[in-house]
């Protein structure tokens, strides 16, 4: 029948019992399938990660300024990556960096949850905060 109509016999779902087949133009079928996949991909939510960088001895005003930005990022639905960057010999202030990040997590707990606790990676102490669902 497919040859008579100059079309292709396409197996739609091989796992069904009996297998489902259709007579149609195979190139057009592939095109429609790609189009569907592209539409689904565009509707998928993209996770945005925003970064905020602190020093181990960040001043109170700078801390408040960066905290305000962190709140804005979390309210927009972005994931937050807060990190303390240790330069040179400032690595001896690891505890101060951890205290700073834990303080940030505590102050942002109404709008975000800590995904990963502060962890030292090389010269950075990193913490991830995700926004709470509304």
C-alpha cells in the first residue's frame, strides 16, 4: 500500500502489541518530530546560577550590599553561589569565611534553602543556596 502511494511505512511504537505502523512521508515525519522536540526543549526551565564573592574580612556595609543582591537573585528564581575567596596568606582566616557564609545562609533562610554547606575547594569556600518555591 505504501509503495502504491509513493510513501513510507513508518513504525511509530515498536513496543506496542501489535506494533503500530503508519503510511506517511518519512522525511516529513522526522521534521515534525524534531520540531516537537525543539518546542519541548524551549519550554524546559533553565537554571540560572548567580555568584556573589566575599573576602574573609568583608566589611559590614559591603556584606549588607551583597546580601541585598543575593535576596534579589533568589526572588528572581536564580540559584545563588556564594563564595569567600582567600588571597595569599588570608587562607588562615578559614573560620571567618565559614562564619560569614553561615551568617548569610541564616539571614536568607526565609527566601532560600542551603543546598550545599560551606566547603573549601582550593582557595575558595563555596556554598549554594536555592530559592524556596512560592
